[in-house]
């Protein structure tokens, strides 16, 4: 083997353009996903209108909007620090409201056809359907939606809190379509009294039930997103899916075990309420962690001269952001929009830096960093101009 001698002579460059990340494939995939998920939602609405009837379907839809609004407002609060792109959130909602519901309906139809074709050799029960079939099929269908976003929106899927936002949005869509059916059936079978009890249980006592289940998958994949190598995502997906199925089965099984209103309410307050409080605690901790990451990474850019120390304090605190936006709104021109863009791009830059520090140091991440730095310079010019 011959030795290769080093040379001090410059070599001619075969490539001088900066490396740019391609967005075309992502845009096409996102557009196709939104169309397909939207068609699934349309199919679900046609099914509900046919199965329930127009009056019951519309009544159920109107009532289902109440818990949906509560959940989405909570998701919006969680997502305020580093907002996820609107197309990704729309896809998440449509996936939950359409694709996940269609998957559950088709699986249930397949089970019914199999039982009917067996000539009585096979049978099922309400308990098996609610405690075994529904948790597995529904959580798997919703979880696949989170997994798709983990793949396609990887630039914005930075950590556990992003996983919580996407999973909660998918779960909100699923619960919305499911509530339409439950409310409509209650109205058909028992009138106003039955509808009131069903709304109390699903719309008041447990609007976040599906959210708590599916968030387990979002948290697990969010932890995987923090790793330099994401190839272990199947393991993390399974680790999140198992508790999601378990919590779902626990919730559904309670209606068979704790018979009677008094027992059911006791189960709700002593089991479900502590779980809900735990979920809130986890979200608050994750939000504070995002603020700490923003402060730590932007400080590094401040040392390099990209920000002043006062700007870093403003960008890394909720109070500072509110004061900056209030100040910008009082200035002439479109300075509030420029300030909002400055805050958003700085936050994304902090998490890109987090990726680079944690080992995801590739040309795509470097190109993303350079693009954000350029956007920040333009936003700064807009604010000062």
C-alpha cells in the first residue's frame, strides 16, 4: 500500500454553494397527508350522519365542540413557548378525528364479520371489546399518527413537550369524533336525561382522558428526539404505547368493575384526578426545561455577539416576551409581527443549538442554523427600522 503524501497546494473546488436542506419533499408529504386525513374525517362525518341521523349527529357535534375547545385551549397554552407549525397541528387533529376513527371502525367491522362467519363458534363480550380491543386498536392508531409526525416534522419535533402537543392534538381529534357518536347514541336511546349523564361523564369529568393515554407515546418519542441517534424509535414507541394501552384499559374497565354512581365517582376522584394532576405537573416541568434550554443556548450565541445579555433575558422568560410584544405593539409600523418572528426564530435557534451540542451535527442542522441566524438579522432590522 503506497503512502499518501500531504500537499500544501490548494485544490480546485468542485462545489461552492452552501448546503441547503430540501423542503420540497416535506411540503409534498405534508400536503398529501392533510388531504388524506381530511378525506378520512369527511368519511367519518358521513358515517355518523347516516348512523345517527341528521338531528342527533348535529346535536352531538355541537356538544362535542365544548370539550374539544377546552382541550385545544390547553394545548395552545402548552405550545406557547415554541409553537409547532400549523400544518403539522392540523394534520394531527385530522389524523385523530379521521384516520384513527376509521381504523377503529374497520377493525371492529372485521371482528364482527369474523364472528358472524364463524357460525357461533366465536363470540365476544362488551368487556373484551372495551378493555382489550378498544385500548389496543385505538392507541395504536393514534400512536402511529404521532410516529408519522416524528418522522416528517423532525425539525420541529425537538423533545418531550413537542410530543405532548402532537399527541394531545391527535387525542383531541379522536375524542371529538367519538363524542359525537356517544352523544348522538345517548340522545337516540334515552333522550335528554341519558344525554345529560353521557355529557357529564365524557365532556365534564373526562375531556382529557384520551389525551392522558396518547401523551405517553408523545413523551416517549419526544425523549427519543433528544437523542443524537433516532434509530431506536421503535423501542421508544413501544415503551410509550404500553402505558397508553394500560391507562385506556384501566379507564374502560372501571365502568365494569365500579358499578354504581357512588363507586364510579370515587374511582374518578381517587384514581383519575391524581393521574390528571400528575400530567399537569409533568407538563409544567417540561415547559420550565424548555425555558432553561433557551436561556442556556442563547447565552452561547450572546457570547459570540449575536444577542445582547438583555435580549437573552427577554427571549428566555415569559414575562420578558410579554413586555417585548407589548412594547412592539405600541410602536409605529408592523413591529409586533417582527418581534414575534424574532422571538420564534430565536427559540428555534436555541433548540437547533441543542441538537448540535447533543451530537446531531450534520449539514442539514448547520444549514438550518445559518438560515435562522439570517432570519433573526432581518427581524432585528424590522424592529429597529
